[in-house]
C-alpha cells in the first residue's frame, strides 16, 4: 500500500512499490489523462509533474514518489480555469489525434514554470516529447503564446 498525493488529494494505492506510477494513476486512481506511449520513457506521453518537475511516469516506480506532490493533466487547471498552456493549446488548435498532448502540455507547463519566456533553443532542449502527427510547429507557437499570457 502506498500513500500518494495526487492533484492535491491523498490517495492510497494497493500496488507493489515497483509498479510504474503510470499504471497506478490509470488503473488504481482512475486518472486516464496520462497516456501510455512507449513504456521506455522516450515518447513523453506519460509525463506528469513530481514536485513540479516533469517526469516520465511509465518508468517511475510508485515507491519512489510516496510523500511527493504528483500533478497530472487532470490537476493542471485551477478549478474551472484552464492553465495558460491548456488555453494556448485550444486557441491555436495544436492537437491532431491528441494522444500525446497531455504529456506535451505537462512538459511545456514545467518549462514555463522554470523559464517564463523560453527561447526556441530552450523549447528544443526541454520539450523532447514525440508527436506522431508532427504538430511541433503548433506546439512551438503555443509555448510562445502561453509565455505571453
């Protein structure tokens, strides 16, 4: 049994400590916005925040995040108000299929928390998530729009 703080709420999950956080979030807690993509931390579809830092949850054992603050895409908005990255995504029609977008949004939100006005080089260095639809130019535009918001 692990006690996790997810989106500001304490949750008990009955999983082996070596279980990837992704599966605890999806299967035990029912937060399915975080997606499974590759299972080897390469694509970024599973990105969540651990104590404000972007982490690929598909390889993060539950036992290593007990006592830390976990934020998923479901917890990024503040009440009924979208996070500025979520708003930019919608305003600029970034998603195509949308599968990778929750992880991409989480990675961008973390980047903007660290660097409120990122350069293109900062974006290239920090946002390593993969989008099979190729929406990278729209992502870059949305990052800059969110930075101005």
